C-alpha cells in the first residue's frame, strides 16, 4: 500500500483513484456501439466520490452527458464549468423552473403543468428548455403511464419554449436473467415510444439501460445508456460481476490515535459490549464513526486492515470514533502479530498488502448494498484524489 498523506486537521480520509475511474468509464464506453451515447450518473456527489472531480475525469474518458438527482447537484456541476448536457433524474418542484432555465438543466417530465411552467420560463428568457419524458413502464416510482404518454406530449408540444430531448424509463429488474417483469417493462416502453413516433412526434434520445442493463442487455442500448455504480468500480449485482472487470475507485482510511493495553475484563466503548478476554490485548482508537458513514450496526462485527493484517473491531462504534483489538500473542511461534502504534494507517475499505476489504463485504455485514456504503462514507470525510 502506498501511504497517502493524510489531512492535517483529522486523521481520516477517503482516497479516490481517478485513474481507475477513467479506466472504468472507458471500459463501459467500449461496450457501446458507435453512435450510442453514454450518460454518466454522478448523483449523490458521484455516489460519495465527489461529483465535480469525477465528472471531469469521466468527460476525459468519453462521457457524453451527465445525470444527477437534484437541481442543486446540477447547478454545482454548471458552476464548476461542466458544459455537457445534464439530466435531472426526476421532475423537480415547479418552483425550480427558473433555475433549470438559467443553468440549462434538463428535467424529467411526467406532468403537463410542470412542463408548461418550464416552457413559460424558457420563453420569457428567450430560449428553449429541453426535457426528457419519463415513462413509468412498471417500476411504480415516477413517470407518466404508458397509456397517457402520447396525450401528455400532445398537451405540451405546442409550446415554443419546450423541446423533448429524450424519452426514458427505468428498469426494476435489469439484473435478473430472463425476468418476466423486465420483459414487460421493455415491451411497454417500446410500445410507448412507437406510439409517439407514429403520431409524428420526436422521442429525442431513447434510453433505458442502467449499469446492469448496459452489461446484460445490449439489445436495449438504443440511443444512450445511463451508467452509474459500475463507473465507480462496484458491481450492481452478482449477475454483473463477471460481465466486466472493474476497479474499485474509493478507499477509506484513517490513522490510529491512541493505543492501550487494558486490564483483563476491562470494557470497551458505550455499553461495554466488548470486554478484554486476556492479557496482551491492545485496544486502538480510530477517528471514524457513524457520523462518517461507518454504520453502528457493524459494531463487533467487522474487520479493519493494519499492516496488511485483519484485526477485529471491538465495542460499539461511536459517532466519531471506533476501536479495534490486536492480540499480540496470536500465532507467536510461526507468525508473530506486531503491536500497532499511534499514526499507523488503518484501512476500512480498500487494499493493504495482500489483504482487501471491499464495499461489498461491508454491505453484506450491514444487510444492505454497496451503493449505500460508499454514499454514506462520502458525506463528511475529506476526499483525497490520487
């Protein structure tokens, strides 16, 4: 492990490997036929990786457009100088239309009142607002129902301040092989787009494949693919694990701030849920806690890496700190376990020598998905780009 200089104000940080991010982006781009665009999803601060820096790296590696979840996320990219098209993956409140027009952000649309308000704001500014029609093909989250999509287009297309730049849906089960619900969603979406075309209207860029869809359903690439979690080197599902070799982009590290040898029976942390079982047990403190994204549900149930070795976390994880234990007597005859010292690097996610802890491992222990793990770590920890 190459030790990166830690922040001066706190011995905890995230490392973001921009080279790995660019390689992942290029790998996905190569999966697409010539002429198929790639929309890179950088919502939630690029899944905790840092939206602006990641967007610039993705642009250099072939991104054609970007997608975010909120208007504020889109404005952040624009203010940072990002000029590629930016899609808001929702229909935001009608009060946001002025901001959308001012920053040239494309919202998803599924209601006429919102679309017409957007058109009025654009016309007043002497411009045309682009939008993407979002179709609820079966996920039952957002979107216009297939039966109502053509009527909606007819109700808003007269407005000189509006332009349909795309038509999309989102699959709920793109990662499930031979899934009936996926087939039903695809059929509904295809029929909706065809009905719009048959009426003489332009669908714009047609897109529906997310990360698993891009890898498992090339027949649905259409005009553009929306790639998210895979760009960050994380698998969307078990079914995509072998489809494309990806490199994890995020590592989470810290440094030991205190080391003690407690007496046998001494309790550790709130509630004293761990007690020192024998002599020669070191307990080390690390300045990361649940406010940084290290879920308290992992208490007494996870490992960290120190010097290339796994060591067990002990005691309840605190808001800003946690503890781990080192049995310095373990395997003394064949492979002595060394002491740890203040300043030693601790890896929560990432590689250290020949050992590695992945976001997937932590997600399994938490009973969640890798998406949530990396998003949570990105909220407070300082990011160091390498």
